[in-house]
């Protein structure tokens, strides 16, 4: 089992432990499956899923798709050193970018 919290802390050293715990709790089923635990940044369908289901539905963002896709790409670039991009880390970094960590507080 991967240490999802440690992966988040690698990119956000000052991450709030309670927020991290709530993200991991919310997405525990997704993270338990190899197929869905990671985000394939080069897959347009995967990027659309992150945009529609996480950014729009979960975080309630109303920005246009181009803006949201640019934010996803920015997080992907930030994590480029990792071949696999943990969904938990991607979600944390996106929530942080848009000032929506309180959704998980």
C-alpha cells in the first residue's frame, strides 16, 4: 500500500494533516485500486474526469474548461518528476490552488 499522505507532503510540506486525512478517507476506495489510484495526465479522458468530477462537482468550481485544464496541467508539470501521479496528491494540490481545502476540513 502506498503512503499517500507522504506523497502529498512531498509536494505540500505544510499540508494540513486533517485535510489530508479527509481526502484519503473520501477517496479510499479509489485509492485502493491500482487503476484509479493514479492520474494519467496525458490521457484526455482522465483529465476530463478530474475536471468534471473533482473540480466542478466536488469543489464547485465554475471556471471555464480551459482554465481548469490549465490548472490540471500545471499540477502535472509540478509533479513531472514522478512517473505516477497519485490521485490524492493531484486532488490536494488542485484544491490548494483554488483555495478550496476547506471542502475537506
